C-alpha cells in the first residue's frame, strides 16, 4: 500500500519542471529551438514515413527560426555573460573553486566550438533531401510517394546508410545544441521551486530579471497555465483541460520557480 501511495504521489506531480514558460521573446525562441533539437536528436531510427516527416519537419522549422533571428550572436553574448558571472563568484568566500573553474572551462569550450562552427542554417539549406521535403510540407498531403519519390526511396535504403546521413546532420547541430543546453541549464538552475497557492484559478507574481517560469502542477487538478505579463509582473491563469467545466478552478497549491 505504501508503495502504491508513493507511485500515486509521483504521478500527481508528473508535470514537474516540464512546463517552462518564457518571460521574454529571446527565451521563447530558445525554448522553441530546444524543442526542435530534441525531435532531431532523438528521432534516429525511422520506422515509417511519419517518423521521417517528424525529423524533416523539425529541420525545416529550425531553418525558419535561424533565418529570422540572430541566434549565434545571442548565444555567444549569454555564454560570455555567464562566464563573467562565474568568474565573479570565484572571489566569494566558501565557494567550490574547482567546480566553478570546471564550469568556466566548459563554457569556454562551448563558445569556441560555436564560433568556429559553420553556419548551421546554410548547411541545412544545402541538403537536397531536407529542401525537397521542405518545399512540400506546406501542401496538404504533399509528402506522398509521387510527390517525394526521393524521400520514399531513401526510406528503403539500408539502415547504415540512413544512420550515416542522420549522424552527419546531428554532428553539424552539436555546437548549437551544446551552447543552448548549457545556457538553459544555468537559467533553470538559477531559481528553486517553491510551494505557492493559486486563488480562484489565478496567481500573480513579480520579477526583476526573470526570464523563465517553471511550474509543477498536480495532475489531479487537470488544469494548464496560461501566462501573461508586462515588464516585471506576470499573471498565471489556470484553465481546466475540459472546456465543458464552466465552474471556476478551485484554490490549490503548486510549485513555482522564477529563473
């Protein structure tokens, strides 16, 4: 019985830290890139056309973002800022200097790799298979075998041929992936989760330099957050998953971190 209670508790808090909510446009863009990179990096084995299209659609969306925003420059600035921040901590008493030195070295390595890497957008746009799929994604049903015979032929190649192709694409993404993951890890760890209370389905908060909210909401309440804000203030509105629930959301406790 005790074990079952523990399992139920874990399930109730299953949304732990997987509800990131950006507080500015830059963080919103970075989280979208993270979302796309996960699809690219973890979609290695193509079992069917659906899994293949997940990969190629993510690559196409990544091209769109890299064309619209100056991602490399923003990441380099953030990496430099984090290095300076850690360097300042070296002067503080009772700090783990070995750990800080190790983190600074990793940041420097990530910075150098990102600087020396070729432009990822240009590399993806030079790939004939990605571009051929990309041109058909906006057409309803445009990825049929007669529309994309090259893709359907590629899906029937030996596994080693597909693996070699995917590994090459993923290798070009590593500098971007490593830099972004380091930055997002630092941001997420900059704030700790604290228990707070909602009031009639709302929670209001203030932040000076917050970039990201992390929420852990018990599944039993069956609500999801919608966040709005202006400057240093934000409001979380909890909305029932089932639209037919017209009653207001009851007061409940949840965990929140402002990072």
